[in-house]
């Protein structure tokens, strides 16, 4: 397959799969439709809940539900076209040892109880849940699946063009280098999504009436947790210091929204 044919194929895919991320305006390539993503998200969510201990009552569960509803309401208000296929659902999972939260396409999200000692308050949890809602709103899941599809197709094409090779040959090394390069590209792709979700989530929480300044405090607490971590260039997530710097640059805009929403001085 020639480069010109590949270029034409890519252009054709872009014509049907290019979209704009709400809140940032970034152009993204996503060959999956919102309804397809929502269906996959629903199935994965049901599987995950079936394997987890879902908290059924209590103040913490109520807090998760209320924060999720407030932030999702703003996502629906600000970007109704983007959430038209969403059915928001927020659950608290009883896992004291897991410091995490996540969201799937279609608005399905979960928070682990192990995160709550770090978030410390309703506003701290709103930082994380705004971030997770932003991942769903920006359709990062479909974009990642699209990237993986193209990456695998590219590797298959190179392998086909190279044909059978002897171990250690120049072509083998080239294929290995392409694989490594693709992996690092995927990690950077993940970091860009995290930064974008930080930005969108910060604005969503401000629109929902939560003080966005808590985002910096949260990531300071995250950084203070310690533990061995890979260097940023080998991680799917930005470092805490990088996140804080970016959040501080966005803070004037977020505070303007927060003050307008709440009437705070």
C-alpha cells in the first residue's frame, strides 16, 4: 500500500471521524459513534459493578451521588449535544486500599472509598469527579480506542511490508523501534487526555459551585503521598507538579466562573 493511498484513507476517516472536544476546542479523531461508545461503556460498567462491592447506603454514598449529579447537570447544560446519549450514574465502591476513580463512555462513573481520605471534603471529591466527568464528556475512551486501532493497523502494515525477517536483522530492529515509539506515543496521548480532563473538570466544578482552588490543594496532597513512580515521560499521567502548574494558569478563568456562579468575592 503506497503512502498516497494511506494518506487518502486517513483523510477519508477524518471526514467521518473528526470531532471537537467540548470545553477546549481541540480537534480529535474518533471513528466510534457516541451511541457505540455508550453501549460499550454500559456493558463494561455492569461487569465492573458485578465484580465490586457497591456501597448501598450512608453519607459517603450520598455525597458521591450528589456531587456527580451537580457536575453532570452542568455538563448537560453547557454541552447538551455532547451528552445527548449519556445516562449518568455514579457509584461508590468499597475498596479502602484503592485510591482511584474512573468514568466510562456514556457517563458511567465510580469512586473507590480509598480515595476519600485524600479528597477529605466534598469540594476535594468534586475535583476528582469533575475530572472523571470530563473524560466522558471529551470522549477520551473512543479516542483511545481509535488510536489503538490505527496503531495496530500501522504495525500490521509494516510487518506485512517487511515480510519474513531473520532475528536481529535491520528490519526486525526497525519494527521493534516502531513498537517502542508507538508505546511512548500512547503514553503521551494519555497524559494529554489527563491534562485536558483537568482543564474541563476544573471549569465544570466551578460552574457547579465548588471552589476550584481546592484542585491545587488536592494535587499537593497527592504528591505528598510518596511512593515510587515512573518518570513522567514513561507514565500515562502528568506529575503532580506539572498538574499544579497547569491548574494555576487556569485558575483565574475558573475563579471568574466560580464567583459568577456563587456570588463569592
